[in-house]
C-alpha cells in the first residue's frame, strides 16, 4: 500500500509520482486503486508501467479542493507483448 501525504490537491487537478519496483516490466499491467482513507469516489487513479517503475497519477474529480492522505493499492500483473 502507498499512503500519500495530505497536501492540497485542487479541484479537477492531477498529480503524478514514480513508484519504483524492480519487479515491474514495461509490458506488465499495473493496477492502482484508491483503497482507503479520504472521500470514496473522489479520485481517479491510473498507473503507467515502465522498466522497474510505474508512473501513478491521481486526479481530484470533485468541485472542491481536497487535503486527504489517501491510501493506494498497487497490483502488478505479469504479461508480455506477443
């Protein structure tokens, strides 16, 4: 699990960070979900895999600013390009 800090995320704004994990390959599927803490349904979360890391983006979907230390869950599904 990844616990984010509670820095303000303005309305309809996206923030991104790199999650480093040597088990991630560029061909893998990385799923990142809002697991707990914070307002349910207020965030969209995406993950973009690379070699040894994934860029995770979090978007505030609400009409107001949020300052919540949300918890994210990351799942890596091993796959290959055929």
